[in-house]
C-alpha cells in the first residue's frame, strides 16, 4: 500500500477528500479515510478485473497467478498487466511479465 500512497493518483484523491471535508465541515482525517477507501476499492476492482480476464483466457490454471498479482500495489503496473494478459497467448508470458514488473519496482 506504500506505493499506492506515493502515486499522483492517490495524492489527487487525497486533495479532493481534503477539499470535500473542508466544504462539509469534516475533520481532515475524513479526507485520509476517503482517499484510503477509494484507492483500496479501485485496487480491488482492478484485481477483480485481472482475475476475470485470467479465468476467461486460461480457466483455473490462470488463477494460480493471483497470489503473485495480488502482491502488486502499483496501479499503473496492474493496468499494464491487465492489458498484457488480454493479448498474451500463454501463462508463461504473463509469469515473465510479472517477474519483470517486480524487478522494476
């Protein structure tokens, strides 16, 4: 989750939450909770999309990659991974991509 907090996307959500909390009279911790919840929901949605595409393309063997994929918290990497899964012809290609993504982190 640390990578998520550093992303410009997360910071934008946090800023929106701070503005919203000021307008509605909520404490600043509301903004942090808002950003945290929104980001976590987005991350879970992205992981769910990846799981659906893996299952559609590779059936149950594709699900074996979910633990490795769930360890990725960088949303840009997950977006790229989802696109890569969509065009990959084998699970080995996806495994290699995940390995390369981890080395870049």
